[in-house]
C-alpha cells in the first residue's frame, strides 16, 4: 500500500470533475427508480464517509465499517447497469476502479495515479491491514464522495443521459455480472458476490417495472427469471462453492436472450464496443464483432479477400530475404504458433525477443504484441514488416513484388472493386484471413450452449477457474483473455513476476524483460508497466506451449504451480508493482488437474481449413 502525495490528491480532484463526460447526451431521465437510486447512493456515501471518520477515531468496529461499505456498494449495484452504461469512463475511473495504479492523460502529458472508488475500499476495508490504513481509507472515501457529489449535482442541473435503446444497459449488466461480478473481480476483499449480484438484478427488475418504455413488452418471463435468480443467490452465498455453470444456464443466459428480443431500437454501442448485441449466448461465435477490431469492415469482406489474405500469409517471397512468411512463426498445424520458446529471427541462429502467440482469436483485441505497442491488427502487421529481425522490408517493396505476379493481379481484381494492389488493400486482405481464425466452438462452448456434455472435472475446473483460482479476474469470460468486459474495447496487461524457468528448477530468478515498460508508446512510460505483459487468451492453450512471453514453462502443471505460489512476489522476488495477488491459492493436486481439464476443453481449431 502506498501513500497519496499532495500533487496526486489535487490531480485526482481535478480529474473527477474533468471525467464527467457522458457517452450519450439527452434530456432528464423519465425513470423514477433511477432518480431515486442515484439519490440513495449519495445518501449511502454520506453515511459511509461518516462511518469512516468514526472508524478512524475508534468509535466503531471494523465489522460495522464493513457493513456500511457493503450497504453502499449494494446501493451502487442497483443502479450500476444505468450509470456504468451511460457514464463508463467516470464509473471505471472514479466510482469503481480496479485496485491498481493507472495512467491518466491530461493534455499532452500523462500521470501515474493511484486507484480510487468502491473496489479499492472493498480490498482495503476487508483486509487485515484495515486498522493500519485508516488515513488511506479516509482519503479514498473523500475522493469517492466528492467525485460522485459533483456528478450528482451536474446531473440535477443538466439532466441525465439516456441512449436510444433501454434494454442494452440491462444486457450489458448481465455480461458485467457474469464476467466481473461472480468471478470476484469486483469484490477483491469481501468476495461478496451473491449479495451484490442480487442487488444488481433487483435494480434491473425495478427499472423494468418502473419505466413506461417496458410497458410495450411482455415482461412476465423476465420478471420470473429475475425473481428466481435473486432467490437462488440468497441460498448460494459461498464464493468457492458457487456454481457458475448452473447460474449461467438457468438465469443469466435465459435473461440475456429474452431481453435481446426487446432490442427494437438502434444499437447505441456500435462504435464504442466490440460486443455484438445480436448474439444470444456468451459462448457463441458471434458474441463479438471482429470488424470492430480491424480497419476492414464487414461489407468489404468476402471469400475471395480471405483467400488472397491466406496467400499473402504463406508467401515467403514478401519478406526482405525471401525466406520468411507469417507462417514461419505461426504454423497452422500448431494452432498458429511455432512451439519455440522464442521465435526465430531472419538472421540464422538468432531469435527475436519473445515467442509467437497463437493467431486464434487474435483479432479480438484493441492492443497487440506482448507489450501492447500496436493499437490495431493492421499496425501489428506493420511492425513485423519493418522489423529488422523479422520481415526487414517495407510496404513499398512488398507492393512492387505483388504487382509483378499475374496471380496476385488477378486475385486483387477478384477481391476488390477497384482491383488496386495497394498498402490499404494488402492490409485488408491479411486482416480478412486473420479475422477468420476465431475459435468459439470448443467442447466447453458447446456445453454452455447445451449442445453436448462435458466431464465433471471440466465443470469443476471451470468453477475453480472462475472462483478459487482467481484466473477469471484477468482472463475474463467468455474470451478468457485480457479483453476487458463488458464493452470489450480495451486490453489489460499484468505484472506476474515471471521467472526464467519453472519454479521447481532452482534458483528462482525474475525474467529481465521489462515488457510494456520498454514499449515505444511514450504516453505510457511508467514504473507500473515494468515487467507487464498482455493477458493473452487461454483458448487452445493445450496446443500453444511453451507458455508466457519467454517460453520458459513447458507444461500447464508448471504454469499452475507458478500461479499457486502467488507469482514472482509470492515466491519471494522483489517486485514493487506486481498486479497478480502474491497470496498463495492453496490449490491441491486434484484441483490443478481439474483446471487443466477445463483448459483442455477450450480447444477448437475447426476454422483453420
């Protein structure tokens, strides 16, 4: 835990005001429940602020303070679907930020700021350190109260935002509940998932029954499912034994599909989120829109373009020395990796800095490479083309080579209306092929869609992954990557303290690669990103060894042993900014095998034909 310097306090208060940037502007909300909910949350914050002061003076116990915080959080959860949808940046940064330092831009500069909001308080107040962190708790609570008070006053004066489609916030909340709520991501200290989820669903139900808009729909089925879900949560309150499969199949997915039938208005999120509002199941292949993540758009894509992209992908002649293609490091028969600890360079006998990640589902990302230095798929390819250790060439050279080949001239004419062999069309063709390599038809996906069954070990492994093992707090369902739900429009990187070898092989040493800490993205230069690496998907992980950026771990057993010890910091290495909790997970051998059984059930290579 770190102290808050005066400069940071001033900056945070300033940013609280600056961050009130609603996504959608509109007139005052017609919904009485929302207005009451916003007011009630302010009242709860006032009480929490008072209780924090009392706790700092030893006038109430830690248990009483915890109860006050839970009451405040529950109040927020009842309106979260609305406020987090219409004011996502304000909510994410100031109301309910993850308990990690973060970068925030201000003009041409960027500042490294400590976290603030309800998640941070949950971690602090439910920790054994609470009694020693009274001043920090007071400071964070004051920031939260002041930020929300300004927001609330502005809402009263200017009216609240409201989008065109009132069911979208409800469906987004279901994604948030399942990916961030029941995994414990949102409650890092209390793990109070059942109570908070119950309040979130209750708020949705009250909203549906209060708003005149929903009088146009038959809400009986949704109301019944919500009531049953709330009842289920009241009876299943233990974090570790909570059955996230049963909860999804009986309540979350039916609600998600039923509310989807009410989407009669335009999709407010199309330019903001990679989520496909037309999907009916979190585990379906159309849950995300691949074209949100590329410069290529859906109307431009076609089978001829994809075929052209595949030809480019396998063409060695396009590299500087004529000996390297994309497939050199991304072999289809190996789930589009090369099975090497570090991928080969174009210089014989040398390797590049890191290994090659799989291209399955690679399109579903807003940042690329382990250090997140590329911002879109086409830019990722550009880095490879110009890299002296890889293609070591240029677009100009590639375009000239393509123009000399009759088969390429014909292929470009078939794929594009203008038939031009250009940098733009080259990039779109390559993107078309990579975007086609999605992987959402594994045994586990089909099980969650009720198309087949899986073993009890797979089911138990998933619940461990989503619960006790804390995997899903970084590898978010359903992508099981660091693509952050519920909007899926940003990527996380994590500091794990990755070692140079499996922990059973002594001595245990920290890998020296700084990862994102050495990224060329100047605005993100900060100590918080030293040793930080992109959280990649664990889909097809059974086929994509060796693991981590340095390829130092050859088995999933070795990987789980590392996490079970709390990463590098848990192993005793000095890492000031590890984002992985250093606490031991206390997974036994049977539980590890069950998690691996689940991971194996995520294998799907059916799209590579």
